[in-house]
C-alpha cells in the first residue's frame, strides 16, 4: 500500500493500514486540514468537489463531502466531472477552493485528493506545506450541529465548461463543422466519456466513434495515454477510416492524438501543435517544463516569440507562464494550459484548438505532424542507495559539463546544441530520472548512455 503526501494533494492506494494507504481516516484527516486552510486563507465557507469515474470515487466523495460539512463548509458537488471543469467551477462559484478526486493516469487501485486554491489553480508549495502541517497536528475544529455545511448537487458545469470553450476567440466552430471530421475517441471508461462527446457535438463533429466511453471506472487498459496503451484506438482509427483518434486520461487534463494512418501524433506534440496555432494568431511567449520537447521552443522562436522553461510540475509551469505573460504553455505529457481560458491543463480546450488548427490547415493529421521538427525523447533512470547524496552527485555532473548551457532550477539540464539531457531526483524513491532528447532514438539513447556512464564513473571514484 502507498500513501504519498505532496504539495498539490494526497494520493495513495485504497485500503491498508492508516497512514500506509489512502484509508477513510486518512481521507478525513487531510480533507479536514485542507478545508480548514481554505476557509482561513479566503474567508469563504464554500468548496467545489468533483471526481473522475474510478471505482473508489463514490466512497471517497462521500467521506470528503461529509467532512467538509462537518467543518461548517458548504459544498458544491459536481459529481462525475473533470479536473479542468472543477478548476473553472471554483472561480465561477466564487469558492474558497476545490478538491478533485482523481489519481489522474494511475491505475484503478489509486485515488487522490487534488487541491485547488480560490483561483482554481493547484495550491503553492508554501500552502501545501501548511496543509500538511495542519494535518500532522490535527489543527482543526468541527462545527456544531447548527452550523453544519450544506450540499448542493450541481450538474450544470459540464455545459458551462463547454460553452466557455466554444466562446474562445480562436475556437472556430464553423471551420470545424465544414471540415466534417470523423473521429474515434478513447476515454478509458472515465468522465471523458461524458465530457468529450458533449464537446465534439457542440463543435459540430457529427461522426464520433466511441471507444471505452462508459464512465464506470473499469479501465480497459493502463489509463496513461501512452502509445503502448492506445493500440485499440489506433486500430479503430484505421478500421473506421477516421481522420484522427483522440485519447484522454481519467480526469481529462491530458490529451493525445492518433493520426489517420494509426500512428501516434505523440503526446509531446499535443502542446506543440496547439501552440503553433495560437502563435499564428497571437505571437507571444510560451512555457513548458524542462523535460518537454525542444520542438515547442523551435515553433515559438520561428513565430517570433520567446520560449521559457519551468521546473517540472503544473504549478511551476503556471507560475512561469504568469511571470513571462505566456500566451500558451503546458507540459509534454499532453497537458495544454491556455490562459485565455484558465490556468490549468485542459483537454477540452486542447481538443477545440487542435481541431480548429487542423480544419484551417486543410491537410491530414500525419501531414501536420510532419510539419514540426522531429525529436525523440528517451526516458531512463538510475537506482541509487538511499544514503546517496544525489545533490552532490548532480553537482559533480554539472562540473563536468560546466561549459555547456545548463539549468539547475530543477535538478540539472544540460544542452548540446539541439540535444539535451535532464537529470532530476524522484520525490518518492531513491532514483535519478534521466530524460534525453535528440533528432532520433539512437541519438537520444546515446546521450542518455553517455550521462549514465559519467554518473557510474563518478560513483566509482567516490567509492
């Protein structure tokens, strides 16, 4: 059993001993801490709650809502929802914050409490630490019987979210209708099965073949939208002679596409394509995290904008986007953040912008993909002994490559012309993650192997 307490929320496997998994007592404790923090921070006694369709969702939802009521907080319960929909609803409801019950791409045994502030954005590092401290010391007081919170069940935010997407100036519904796209969607039997078809219908997409769109939480495959998990979608796109395939994760904040020939568009290129379209209409700055493809930088600079890198983590990307007034940003895992809508990864916004881009481009999805710089990312890791000083090790690697352009805002990223390698420590286990990118799989793997050899040499010298 696993329980991971981080700044943005609490995630873990369902069941087990208290403090060892995401048990009912843990859910109540951390909900109590967050609710107390949110009211203290904002002065508002209202919180929005929504969940994905995973099997434990109803149980966790009941505990969270009951706990918030016990604190004297009114709850707007969206029921089956998406992460971006809850984010939009928090500001729409003028709430103190929001809790999204989802473990994102994690398998069905996982669930989590994702925590939002009053701006509908993930809470900061400092705020997250304060919530964890409140939980550690049980520093909360429950309301008496006359002051219990009330619950309002509100299923209108699906339509409100879709309407907001359609109202974006760069979303061209008429162009999408005219293109007459034939689409296959894989929503991994979660809430995307409700929200994605509703969006596509509103966009005028009449031919939609649904794959795994029953929101019952029985994930038919690993829910992370990676190529090896989207084989059925790929085959269906080809067999239905569709123009493209669309896949989302269980809480609909990650997005990826399949080309008309069944090949993957590449989740790294979701943001690249959407940014390309936005930049064609509104030149400005872009942001992604240090482990995302260089292609975004290439597309941005070609358009006349400036690219900026952020530490890994949505909250870090958002902070950097605000600092440089970025017109588009996100993460290479298929996360599109479009400030014109809101500061959160939103697959619905990504779908609408991508389809508009594709409609105006007038060619196939594979042709669009071929128009972007071709890079390959290799993902590796080195397991270390728990007592190893990872910071010191990274410093030694930095010394070796001190003459190369490099960044230390999140581990160590070293650039070699248009190739790069990013080393960062895991927050949950004694490993160093090593991401490298080159213009081919061979080049990316070669760069990773070179750095791994350097690390092993440093460890041997130290030993």
